């Protein structure tokens, strides 16, 4: 049997890794991996459309919404890396077409401007006035030919006062009007509530949701895709009704928790010599659901 026929349950690149020693396979399993499920692929396609959108008076914007740990940041990072890679689109060294910045946990405009400048690798001047920071931000975005601004963790807006929230919403609208580039806001459902509180912004942002996973064909396809990337030498079948329900219950329906659980199971599959993920391995994995972790923490606090 040649290499192409061996281990047909794996992606071609995963077959090569599966032939490596255990220590190297374990290292590869622990690294992040992209799984292109339907909603993620559609989200990336929308980001691509925004990036290539011609300038006009009122640019389209996107509001990417989903529960915590349900793949939002992975989608953004996949999109960003694609456009930074040597094999992707080629830009001049001084250009930065995509800028990703997080909304500060303590939402204040000077701090946001400082984080935005840091994301663009622009040297900060200590004790700058807001007006000076604003001018520097606008100049830097123009100089770097930024074509898409992504603001992650937008739900942090709600940590501020009502006045601070209005100030930030006005700032987002100002940046969109001033720069004539699309803006993508990313966050939990609270991000939607924050943006919805401003009628003008709500009309400018198209919502795109990443819902919790359900017991359906899409989940079965996701599980098959994930297991095809783990360098286990025997096939893992996780699409039986009882295992799918088990995975949904333990992960509470988020892709981040599904990946954490299955990654630990894959590591145990290698270490134990089982070389697959099955009911026995899943029962032995050292993993607690988010609810179980909270309960354990609360018990520890007394």
C-alpha cells in the first residue's frame, strides 16, 4: 500500500504527520488548526468582499456576533493571516490592508487610540492629547493604506458609562465616515445590543451570527473534518447519536470547547496507543465543561 492509500481517514498533510514519532505528533496536535465549516467559510467570504469593496460615501460594515469561545477570533485571525502570508495577496512592505484591534476592557477613547496605534506598529508618544492621538491615528491609517478595520471584543463597550458608550459609538461612526473604509465589529450578543442602541450605526452594520452548535448534519460534518486533521493512525467515528450528544453536552455547543475536548482526546489517543478517539478515550479525558469548571471554582472559594 502506497502513502496515498494509507490512512484514508486523514487529510493528505495529516498523513505525513501521522508517520512521525509520538513526541512530534503530540506537538502538532497542540497547535491551532483551521476547520472551514460552513458558517466560518461564509464569514471569511464576507470579509473578503468588504476588503475588496470600492470606496463610496457610505461603506458597508459587518457585525460578527457569537457566544464566547465560538470561533469569532479564529475567523478573524485566519482572514488576517491569509492576507499576510507570502502565498497570499502581495502588498508593499509599508502597507497594512487589514488592522485588527481589541476594544479595551476599560473603554476609554485615549486607550483605544493607543491600542490602535500599537496594532499598526506606530510609536506612541506619552501623555498625548486626544486630539493629537486622533490625528496620528487618521494619518497612520491613511499612510498604511488600511482598507479594513476590525474591532474585536466590542461588547466591552458596555463596561463603560452610558456617556462613554455613546462617545465610542460616535467614534466608530466618525472613523467610518472619515476613512471611507468598511469596519467590522466582533463580539457577543451584547455587542449587537450596544450597536443597536445607535440607530445610525444599526442601519450601517449587517449582523452575521455564529450560533451554538446543534445535533445535526452540520455538527457531524464538523466532527469529521476535525478528526481528519488529527494525526491518529486509526479512524475516529464520532458521528453516532450518543457520542454527538455527549460532545454537545460537554462542550455546551461552542466550537472552542469542542476543539479543546477533542484535542485532549487526540493526545490521549496517541499517548495510550489507542490511535483513535472513541467512547473509551472520551470517558478518560481530563476535561470539564464550562459549567463544571465554574462549579469547581465556586466550591474552591467556599
